[in-house]
C-alpha cells in the first residue's frame, strides 16, 4: 500500500426507469465538472495516469507498482459515479464495505471502451464479487485460471491513447539500449496544470474539512492518486509550508474510517470501498 511522504525542510423519490437514471447520472457528472475545462472531459483513469506521467519523458516511474491496480479502482468508481454499478444493500451479515458485492445497476454503454468492457465482465459473472476482488480480477491478480478472462489488458497504453486523441499527450518512440518503448510526453501542459491546481486548491484554499461536502470526483481522485502512489506529484510544486499543510490534510482525509464515512454521503460508497480495499492490501 502507498504511504504519504513528508518533505524534509531542506527541500428516494420514486424510482426512475434505467434510461432516465443513466441520463441523470451523466447530467450529474457534467454538473460536477462544471468548473473544469469546457473543452476536455477526462475520466478518473485518464486523470490518474496524467498525474503519474513524467511530462517530458512520457512514462510513469519504473518503481511505481501501484498505478495498475489504482487505475482499475478508478474504473469501478467511474462506473459508480455514472450510475452503472452500486454496492449491494447493507444486511446484518454484510455490514463491512469489503464484504458487500458489486451489483450491476445498468448496462447502458458509457461510450468509453474500458468502462464498457468492465461492464460486460460484471454482467457476465455468475456470482457477484466484492470491490477488492474486482480490482484483483481486472488487474489479473488471481490464481483461478477460469477468471483470467476478466483481466483488462494494456490499460495504461489504452488510456494514454485516449489522452493522445484528446490532444493532451503525444506519441514518441524512445530507445532504452536493449529495446524501443512507446512513450507519451505531455503536449498540453495547461490541462495537467489545471488538474494539479484543482487538487492543490481542494487541500488549501477550498479545503472544507468534511468529505461529505467535497466534490465527489475530487474526493475520488485524491483517493485514487493516493492508491496509485502519485499524490506526491500533485503537491511537489508547492512551497514547503503549503506542502506540509496539503500533505497533513490529505493524510487526515485518507486516514478516516471508510466504514464510518461511506453511509454519510450519497453516491460515495464505492469511493470509500476502494479506499478500504487499498488500505487492506
């Protein structure tokens, strides 16, 4: 599991038809992104990868072994925010977030290839699985050969290609002595700076000290950046005093008990379930 590092001083109303619910979820998604770029809408997975990429080199750190599972967690949260999946209801036997199964709420296409592929996997399973199990299955971390079919392949490259199509990254070939590697340097620095600034402000000028009052996508991105070990990249450009404040507030937020926080905010259960899954791993 990733850890937060400290910088040294030297450096219900009536139920709507499924189609209406999906449309409402997508409208909510647009509303939450109202302050973001009007021209470019990014998925949580695209934002996490963008935060993890070295701007000029165009690849993530070779030492980061967390981002693959973090991206899969992002897929689950994105599907939940779009009204496609949800956790099964609380019962006496299943109170813990990590014990509750992921249920398909709607299989309506999202228009994103990775999200729709994951929806098909969730729909195809004979028995429902938990958030933690789905992260493992989508990453390919299973000993069951019959469940390897649920692995999502080439996720980073596919997300990077989406960002290339959106004009944020470009594609290059780099030679690393024994092999050539496709890299994706940042070509639209403004979009990445906007993303970093949004997260910095959420911990500084716009800090609300209550996750229930935070924008759900911002909360989700902070959780995923932590899980993917790229949160340090977000705050690295801050002055030391602001860096310490941002990191301390992030730690306080991420140290909250997901079991306590999940019931408080509508539509945030899977966000907290993903955090609980990574805290356990």
